C-alpha cells in the first residue's frame, strides 16, 4: 500500500482506520452530537461519546449506523470526512479506501465513502476480512466458517477458494447484550445504568456460560428505590441470565440449512 491507501471498518459502534505499514492508526466511536436548533454537528467520535447523558434537550446524540446499516447519511458522511482527514491530511492526494462491509450489502456504504472524498473505493466482505485477520488460509478448497460479532450486526459466512459460499447478516450482536444487561440490572437491583456501564459489564464481568471465571465490577447508577445515585458490586454469577437471550436469536435467525455439513475450521471475531 502507498501512503494514502487505507482500510476503513465502518462499524455500528466504532470506526477503525488502518494502514499496512502502521496497522490501526485511528479508532473512535461512530457517534455524533447535533444541535437541533440549528442542525449543526457539534462533535463526533470520542468528544460526542463523552456527552452521552450530559446534554440538554436540544442536543441529540446520534448513532448514524444501526444493525450494520446506514440510517443517517449526513452524519455518516460527516464522520467519514472528519476521520479520513485526520489520517490523510493532504488536500492534493485523495486516498484509496478499502471498506469492510456486512455480508448483506446495498452499496450505500461505498457511495458514502466516495462522497467523503476518497479517490477509489474497494468493498471487502467483513467475514473475509475477519478470516484474513484471524490467519485463516481462505484460498484452499475447504470450508472456513467465520462468525464476526460486531456492535449492531453479526456476520456469518462460509468461505472457500477466496470467496464466500454462503453468508448471512443478523441484526443481533454486541448492542443486544448491552441492552439485556442494562435491563436485567434495573430489574434485579433497581438501579438504572447507562449504555457505557452496560458495555463495561459485558467486557469485564459477563460470561455466557458458567465457568471458573468470576469477575467483579462496581457500578454507579440511579436508584429507583431512593431516587438517588447508588453504587453496587456486580459479579459474573449475576449476569449469566442477561447474557443468554441474544444467543438463541443468533442461532434461530441464521439460515442453518444453507451451511455445508462439514466445516473444518471456524473463526470467531
């Protein structure tokens, strides 16, 4: 790759930009803050994320991608423009961009990147990119199943001879786990927590199956009993139940009849 050849992962929860020489050079959440009075975009990325739950009513916090699909084209274009300009500061040479896209793609993502000022755009299936990143040799005539669990969607694909044989994109992923955890904490402990706290519980404490692992984390939220701020320790054993509901949804929504019967290798990303 040349200096301005970059890879872009346009995710529901975060946007990652990488180069072949330096690896990941940019990683920020795909979120923005908009002043509804003037339709002005106030902040994007980390700056907008710090504003979650701390803004007045006339400022909206927007996630332009939902379930792996672009919902707000203006905000998506603004995110891509600002982030690419931070990595490629040259106004003369436009970058060539390889964009990771879900298994079910409509081409809108490519249009958004082109509108952001890219010289040329190449679409790469997310399962194929995940398989290459996991070190699988996808060029051999043998099936490799890749399960890429993102923030808004889960991409499942069987890859052989460098291309996908079967693929499906499911609107159940990491955000679904966050919502289940937040709802469960509210019902069990009568404490309302935000999405950032729920995500931290998922990463540091939660486990889908019972094991020897036992994590603990102190959460802070709003108590429905006293109507005051509250703190509580949450253990791994407390989160077995909320971590389970999204799993059957992934299983039943996947077109299992289309998968080959024998899959020598499987990669979870």
